[in-house]
């Protein structure tokens, strides 16, 4: 590991934390000059928009709520949302939901002026400056999308997720309201929680690790270790819900300056081709990638284990292995499937997935150990 030569932080202007803070979004958006606000959410959580809608109306803002389609967002979903935003003449956008709703909202805000299409912005620093205010209100605790300069959508034709990375995707306002996560189903709580954990681990054990980001990552890992099982066991445990929102937020803060690595790169084909939920895909691959990486960064993975509350072993490698075992035990306890075969993935699909994963070089170059296509195939096989 070596420190990044330069650390660039793109920060949300205002972050509000605590029960009930979501309604303050209306005051912030109106104060930013918004009068016609598009709210992008998911159909299952449409009712959670009621409070912000009332507050927006009281602040003098016309509101259109767009219910995004189920599952991971596609380029088609983005095109439909952009059309709705332009017809409504939105001058502000709010993403209320999980990473999917927030990512679509971020891209709509960035592309609404019509000066670029999505394909022109895929990659890093290709998006033109955003011209309208953007707010994000997470209702899950995993992606940290409310603070990241990243948005991901699926290209159905290519069967691969594609990412836009730009400081202009960082929202102006973010609201961490644990009350909005109270009704999150156990399965979603589990999958998104492991996603947050993966963000923190991959940012900490990373070729571009940085001491500032290290502290966020380790605290995020500690919070997941303390709160994820509790949040899964009792959705009304607001202390656990708040702890997981903070873990997700810290993981999101790590993504801009450092980003993730091989777990995410190998997870992309699982979502793009087999429609495995993002957090579940990460959970399936995380222990296998960590075992593959272990020799390249034993001291780092030992610190991950300690942050998860594992005892110190005879050496870093032994300590790190207890951390990997703790992650596997955690996934089992919270009910996440642990084998790729449960999703219809078989030997004959692995070569194609490995080839697709190798195209995600923006993440693979960050992995502590070089990953070849043969290595990717071996990791998939281990996870079968």
C-alpha cells in the first residue's frame, strides 16, 4: 500500500443527521431557488415521500414524484426519467430511496440541460457542470450515494453496469434520517449493510489508500460490526438504524477519493447479466476476494478484523483470516445467500463474466493484488 499522492475531496454542501431531518429538504431546496422539484423514488417506498411533499408544498414548490422501476436502474429508466424531468421543467431534483433512485436522480440533474447524453459521460470527469440543485435522501443504509461523485446504471445491451464519476454528481444536500429506514425489509437491510461494509474494506485495503480515508473506512467497519445484526433483527432499533446510516455515509465518503476494487469489479457482471442485487453480489464475492488479496496486504486486513471486533492472532495473516471468517458468519446470520449457484450461475457462465469483469479497470487497478482474467475465473469458481 502507498498513500495517494494527492487527495481530492468533493463534499456535500449540507448534511443533516437525525430523526425527522428529511423534511428540512424543502427549506433547503426552496432556499436554493427551486420552484419545480422532481422527486425520484421507488414504488415500494412511495409513501415515504409524503412528508417531504407536504414540506415542499408549504415552501411554495410544485412537485412531481416519479416512481422508478423495480430493480437496478437501466439506461432506459434514465431516459424515461430525463423525459419526465424536461416535460415538468424541473429546476431541482431530489433522489429519495436506495442507491438506484439516488443514482438516477444524480444523472437526471446532471443531464437535464440536454448538452450531453449518458454515453458521453461514462467514465471519469466527462460530465459538464450541473446547473440545478440536487438533494439525496437515503432510505437504505448501504450505497452512500448521497455523498458520492458516482452514479451507476445498467446497459442492458452490454449486460454490464456503467459508471459516471464526476464532482458534479455530488449532491448539494443530504439527509440521514433513520426514521425513513425503519420499514426497510430485513433482506434489504442485510444486503445494503454488506454493501457498506464492502465499500469501507475495499477503500481501506487499496493501492490508493490514504490516512484520512482510512479513518472513515475503519469507523464504518466498526459501525457495521456493531449494528448490522441488530438492524436486521429489529427494524425499529433506531440506534442500530442510525449507526448503519452513518456506516453507509462513511463508506460513501471513501468512494470519491479512493474508491472500491476487485469485489465491485467482479460483482458488476452478476448484476448486469443475472440481476443479482448489488449488495448481495458483493457479499457473495467479498470473502473470496479477500482470501485472494490476503498475502498482498495482511496488515491491512488484520486491522479490518480488529475493527470488526475479532481477537488478535499470532500474526497479521491469522488475525486477517478471523476477520474473513467473521464476515462469512455475519452474512450467514443475517440471511444472505452465499453461493453463486443459488442464482443460476454455473461453470459455463464464468468465462464470460470474467471477461466482462476485466473491462472494469478503473476499479481493478486499485486492488491490492493484480487480478488477471484467470484469477477472476478462479474467484468465481470459489464462490460457486
